[in-house]
C-alpha cells in the first residue's frame, strides 16, 4: 500500500513538472490521479476527522452515561429507608456446618 501511495505521489509530481505538458493533458492519467487522490480532513493538523473520531466520541459518551447512571442508582439508594435496604440484604447462617470429607 505504501508503494502505491509513493507511486501516485511521484506520478503527480511528474505531471506537474512536465515541461512539454504532454502528461498533464493525458486524460487517462488525469482520471487515474483524480480517482486515487485521498482527501484527509484534520483539525488544524492535530487529529484526523474521520470515522475513528466519531466512534471514539460515541464510546466516550456511552461510558460517561453508564457511569452517571450507576452513580444515580447509588444516590437513589441513599434516600431509601433502612428497612428497605435491610430487606434486600441476604444473610448466611454461620452456624451451619460445612461438609468436609477427609480421606486417608
């Protein structure tokens, strides 16, 4: 892939620097260059504006929303009466013996 980009770049430079203007008037080369050209939008050269930016924005917003929902659920539990909270907690009976098999 790198070689094809390098070839396209060199061909474009040759077309521009051609003193006879023979290459620049060649319709097939013009079509080839126009089809292979890449347009990359950037934000002042800091990062590319493409689908990866959109994906990262959506994933960040989703993560932030999940965190807000989780903390919102905890805050709602703080306003519940103690009896309701105690009802939701299950206790285990510590005095129940645990069966252990000993083999020799």
